[in-house]
C-alpha cells in the first residue's frame, strides 16, 4: 500500500521540498516528470498546482496534499485539514489576499468599488467577500500579472502578498485584507478512514510540524564549572530552561539548550565571560513537542 501525496508545484515547491528534507524525507524533482522520487517506499508523490490540489484530494485521486487554505476555500473543497504549516515562498509566515487599487485612485474602501471591475485569480472568494460587504462589482479572472492591470484593464485587484513590495512597485495601495492564508496539509476523508493511511499521515504531520518548530532555532551546548553554573544560566533567556548533566569530572557540568538563532551572537560572548567553555552551536531539523 502507498500513500498518494500531492506536492505543490510552483511558488511553494522549493520551500515544501526543503521542509520535507528537514522533516527527514528527501524528495528529488525532475523538469521532465510530475512524479518526484522520495526516499520513503510507502509514499508516492505527485506535483500538482496549489490551485488544483484541494479538488484532487477531495476526489480521492490523492490521499493528501499540501496547499493554501485560500485554495481550499476558493474551491469549497470537502477535505479534512490535518495541520497548519505556517510557511510560504519568501518567509515562513502567513500570506494575505488584499484588495488593492492605484495610489492615484479615489478608492478608499470596498464600498467605493460598487459597479467597478476587479481582477483576481481568487474569483469565488472575492465574490463572496463583495457579497458580505453588500457590493456589486464585476469580478474578472486574471491569468497572471494582475498587478499591472489597474487602471486600464481593471479598477482594482485582489492579489496575494507577503510583504507588499510588488504592490508598491506597481504603485498600488492596499485598501483591505480579503483573506489571510497559510499552507495546510489536507486529507481525503475516505482515505483517512483507512487505519494505515491515517497513521502514516499522522506520522508525516508530526514530523512536518517538528520541522516548522525548529525554524529559526539552534541548539547550544557547553561545559561549565559547578561554581559558574548560576552565572551561565543567568545569561540564557529566562524562558529557556537548559538541560544540565554531570560530566566524568565531578567539578564540571554540561549544559544544553535551544535558542533563537538571531540571539546567539549576543549570548555566546556573554556565556564565555560567565565561565562557559567548549561552546558548540548546532543546527536543528526538528523540535517535536
């Protein structure tokens, strides 16, 4: 038996493959194949556009897949969310679908777009958003390069953004946030009734979440004399409780902890001043809670 797993092709592809690598799965893609190799004989991967993933999972062509919550909602797909994996193309955070208009336009809110034209790839979600706000506007599907369409081809757009830099570069300003989204691992409801497939997906979920937890974290281990332990511990962040163990030399202790990578450069010199020796910083792939 094999688990059929969808990997999002496109902007999330590299970040997803790297996340799986950190979780312990090596996926190798080829420009000539939509079936990447994976070093787990119980998994069969397929590259699918994130926009289509939820439909193939709902139909049972795939047992599970990774896609944005935005595309699950856009397709009104009847699937089971298994995990929120907060990562994206540029950063490991959430993305926003925003309503944006030219900086020179008079539009300030969604209500100002009554009777106007809005271009977007997220058509159904945008229509529902307009309906909730009591606005009637023409929503046109955009095949790409959505940011360049206002003001000639559309009055406004609904577009996804992480930083807003692309919108600013095209002289657009954000009016409102339509939807906040992040990557989800979703499962087919029938597949999840199979005990083996459910257990396999639970294992994958745990490992992926462990890889997410480890992002931006590093391990730190060091040796310290017993009389200097209190001074060393005082240097470490208050919320981080280190593991302290005895060495073969009764006068020395080993200290092990996990820290945010951005703080280590300030902390290591202070640890050395406090009496720490043999300080080793090491990368982390997974932190399983």
